[in-house]
């Protein structure tokens, strides 16, 4: 690469990155909203000041429905920030655009499905394992390419 | 944008981003320090090797004062890394500088207040909900702008 | 700095960053793999659909061996994403290359050792505290430099 990397929306790869990053952040916030919705419908909260603010609510940090959504959220935290960093470095490696597009869309789709089968409507395994594995494999592939390119 | 994006401190928006990112990271580390401080003052630790290192300490992973600070920290992890990514993309969208400045300072102030009313001195709702909501709304606004700009 | 920051692999500092970021992400995924390995060997899972998929497995979210690895992973989430953001901003401050190299390698080494003495083979304190402290000090040093440079 002799030309400077273009940090504007004239750069299709950067645009792809920006759109996917934003969608993934919205997806993560959706999981937070789902936690809140279940807490309100079951009237079970983690903090005493939350329970006090709602009539009939109580403090309960062991409700399985809430904990399931929180585990889904934690899994997002373990996988999405690493992707956001690695995929930005990946677009600096001048990848084949079609491949990059498939990897980005694949990761985003896998993480949305992960949330659906984990937090929204539990589905029997290997549904969640597959979604998790696809996202993980894509980030690992990109990280390998990044290491090779920047060695 | 026909000019290249300036990644130096001559760029006021990048400088704004860099300062806010650093302050937010220091704030998060402050929550970690607070957890450690409470663990030491109550002599309640999560690991056996920590308890062994301090006379009279025990393993206890259910202390409410410690867990409250850890929930505040987890909420940071759910909100601050997404902001760090989205707000960087946002400054690439050539935003109105005054608006960008208000959004960045608003987010940072909201998250500092969130820590104060959650972990430092519990305040009754809607104090924490408001702080959380302001930060969330700012990140969502920026992510919407990013999607539109890079579509 | 009058020249534009080079986002290619001709930039030794960016290359250093990219390699370290990738290695840290692989390390974090290794902790996730370790959690899975222990869950399978002890047949203790967090979700009912996971337990159902394996003969003789049960739901158990309080196994100390699993929880220890999950605490190590959470500590990574609290420290590595902040480093990934701050260290990128740090290389924009035109640091002395040798110092930058030592800081990056020091952080990566400290976090790998942190995982070893926390999740792989528990070692008595202050082993883990030292690893944690070195990583924290390096990120704080860089964040201070970033604030000064971009003030």
C-alpha cells in the first residue's frame, strides 16, 4: 500500500465496518433493554433502590430468566469488542472486498442469531454453540490475517 | 470530505475524543479501585489466595456492598467500550464541532454521575436510570448518524 | 507532526499495535476455551440446554473452578479493551519507539501471566496482583500521555 488509508465514506471497507459496528452496538443495547423488560415484568431487581421505586417489586439476583439474558450480554462483551478492534485492523490489511463483506455480515448475523437462540427464545444445542463458533472463527481468521500482514 | 482525516493533535475532534476516552478509562479503573478498597475494608475476597494473604480475611462472593460496585463496573463495560468505538466513527462523519463537544462531554459526565449514584453513594431512583439513559441516548444518536453517513 | 499518520504496515508502531491487539484477543479467547474445557470435564453447565446435550451433565453456576476462570475472563474485559483503545491513541502521540515497544510487550506479557497465575494454575499472592498492577500501570501511563498530547 503506497496510498494513505481513506478514513472517509468514500472507502467502502470503512463504511462496511462503520455500519456493522453500529448495528452490533444497537444489538448489544437490545439485550440490555431485554434484561430491563424481564426485570420489570417479573418485578425482580438487582438493587434495593430499583425495587423501592416499583410497587410490589423485590430484590432478587438469582432469577433464571434474567440471568440467562445477562449471560447472553456477557457473551457479547467477550466477543463483540474484540471483533470491533480486530475487524478495523483487518480492513487496514487491504483484504479482498467480497471476502471482507462476507466475514463482516457473517459475524453480525451470527451474533444476532446467538442473541435470538440464547436470550429471546432458548433453542436446544447446538444452535447457540454454532452461532458462537461462527463469530469466534471469523474473529480468529481476521486476527491471523492481521498478525501476518503486520509482522 | 476530500481531505484526509487528520490523526494528529491538530484535529480538535480527535483531541476531544482522545481526552474523553482517557478520562473514561481512568473512571473505569477508579471503579476497580473502589472494589478493591471495599474488599480490603470488609476483608471479603473472591479468591482463596487473596483471603490467605490478609489476616482475618475470608472468601465471600455475595457481599452486597462489593456486588453493587461490581454491577456498576459491569454496566461500564456494557456502555463505555461501545461509546469508544462509535464516537471514533462519529468524528469521521464531520459533525458540527459544538454538537460533538456537547455529546462527548455529556456522555462522560453522565457516566461519572452514574458511578457516583450507583457505586460511591447509592441514591434513590430515577438518579441512576437518568445517568444511564443519557449515556445510552448519546451513543444511540451517534450510531444512527454513523449508519446514515456510511450507508 | 506535519505528516499524515501512516495506517499501513510501513508504520512500525501501528504494526506493533496490530500484533499485540491480535495476540491479546487470542489470549482472551483462550480463557473462554478454558471455561468450556472445565465445564465439560466437570459436566457442570450454566444453561439447561447445555446440560441436556451431554449425558450426565447438570446445571451448576457455582462451581469454584469454573467461577475462577470466569473471574479471570471478566478481569480481562475490564483491562484489555481499555488498553486496545488507549494504546492506539498512544501511538498517535509520536512516542519514542523503544519505549512504546517495551510498554506494549510489557502489557501483553503481564496479561498472559495474569491468566496463568489466575485461571490456569492458581499461585499465591502477590503473583496475580503484580501482573494486574503492571498492566494497569502501563495503561494509566499511556492514558496520561494521551491526555497531555491531545490537551
